[in-house]
């Protein structure tokens, strides 16, 4: 299963016009506490803190709060009408000499710029920066590398400065190896990766690098975040835009979009037809989305309109023990057995078979000739096992009392 072959000219990142409105999920919103600040008609600046840990990605006027559902969860969404001029919150400042400043001060500034670095870099021994896209057809990470080589080099020096990590790796697709030879300026080692799904997934990359090197505690960063960190510290730009790959209806493109832009603004020339699905994420690990008013958030790397013919039908016929799922599983699990135990609610057996090592890459279900809902069975078993564990801890606590 190949990722997109590199055709950098066609995949050039193009900036999408500003949306009229952005929608920002308010994670942790407490209506009672926050209603004074979050009220209709208030003006906000780009980078301004809206509620603790949530920052505006735009300059504009608050027009209201809505509840929207995604993947079975209700999200509190703030609507902001976008102004014509972009004003940056005064707390976010530029410093050409940022590399001379103290690491703790820089980490604080990165958090304030909507980049949340602190936790990722605490006590780590190795940092992996990835320019390997995570889904088939996705091409935004690799294009980031192609279009921002100098900023990537600067970012690698920044990572060295911010952390005590003994090793920094820049993982990139093999076809980019020759053009990236001088990119690291001695601040990182290059780790070439065959651009085949699921080699770009963080768990697989971390595993593959740790098989060759003594990595210890490892942090994983997308190349986009590395570049955004430099732009925040050097140029005083908060993290307000994302690069995503939009694919479907015979088209594929890399778009730079304001975080919070509704999906429907990006789907104008790839409207889903009857029986087609819009996926947030890619064809393998994406989640179907039935409301295109939902926004692009900071962690979305791809939107995908899936053709009706490509949709894997979950027929749930009996397992014929063909072994295909076991053969393709990158975590080397007995997926055939896990699927059957989960189907019949024998969840402890799933745990004994190592279900916790499943990274939900979807390859087993993709190749299963019986159309079994293997990923859904696995997700069900994982969530039931969590409940069993929680109940056990609660009971043990009561016994101690
Ligand atoms: S691929 Fe499907 S049919 Fe084959 S062993 Fe796995 S679950 Fe069974
Ligand atoms: S989703 Fe399937 S193939 Fe992927 S890791 Fe889990 S069990 Fe293995």
C-alpha cells in the first residue's frame, strides 16, 4: 500500500482564502466560569487565550457557542466572525536571537503560541521529527520539508537547544534522501523510511528507530510543529494555520488553511455524492464525518472524500482463518482470534493476546476477505477492558477502606 508518489510541483502548498467564520472547539469549557469572557460581540485577537489552554486562531468577533457531534462526542464550539485585518495578541513576540534564550523561557513561549511543547519534551532521551506522511495519499509532511528546508534546519537546532535529548532523528521518505543531505547541519541524524503505509505512523517509526538505536524515552513531533515553533519564536506568529491534504473526486492537493475553517469551505470542488463519505483523516484511519460544518482542528492532517466503490463493506461473515490479517498486522497480533473473542465479549482473552499493542492502523480489516469489522471489534474490546480495569481499581479502593 503505497503513499503518494512524490510529485512536489503538483503538491505545492496553496493558501486557501480566509473563511468568513472559524469554529473552535472549547475543550474543558465551563459555562459558569467562562461566560464573562466568552460572550457574543467580544473582540478577540489571534493568539489570545479564550479559556485556559485554548487560543484564538483568528482576529474577529465572537458570534456564539454551539454544540456539535463528532465520533459520538458532543463538542462545545465557539463561533468567531473573521475580521479583515489580523492582529496578534501582544503576549506573542518575535525575537531574532531566540536561540540565545533560556530553554524554559522558550518552552513557555511555545505554549503561549498555541503549540503545547512542555510535556512532550520532559526527560526525553530521543526526539523523532517526522516528514513521513501517515496515510496513503497524504503528502503534507513531505511537502513541508520540500518547501521549508531552511526553517527545518533552524528547527532542528532549536530542538537541540530545548531538550537534553542525546539523539534527534529526522525521519523522511526515502525518495527525499538526496535532496535533504545537508538539511540537518549536524543537529540530527536522518532516518530514511520507505513511503509505504503504515511506516509513517508514530508507533511504527518509534519502533523501527528503536530497533536500530538505543533511544530510551522518545518524543515524536510532526515536521509542521517544528516549523511552527521557529515561526512562533523567531517571527512572533502563533500557530493559527494548518497544512492538510484534501483528496477525493480525482483531485489531491495540499492546502494551507486557518485552523477552525469549516470543512465545507474546503470541499467546494469535491462535494461528496450519494453514498460517498467525508473522512476527517485519511482512508485508513480517518473518521467518517456527517456534518461538514465541523472545523479543521490543529490535529487534522487530511480530509478525504471516499468514493462509494472504495468503502470497505463490513459484512461480518465468518472468519475463514485465511491468516491474511495476521500476515499484514504490523504489531504481529493474532487478529483472527482477537476479532472472534471480542465479537463474543470474551475480552480478557483479547488482553492476553496483546490487544493493547494494536495501533488501529486498519490494515487487517482492509485485507479481510470476510469483511469483518476487525477494528471496531478491537475498539470495543479495548473500551470494555478499560471499564473492567476501572471497576477493579474502584473495588480494590473500597476493600482498602
Ligand atoms: S483476514 Fe479475516 S477471514 Fe482471514 S483470518 Fe483474518 S479475520 Fe479471519
Ligand atoms: S488494526 Fe489490525 S493490523 Fe493494525 S495493528 Fe491493529 S490488529 Fe494489527
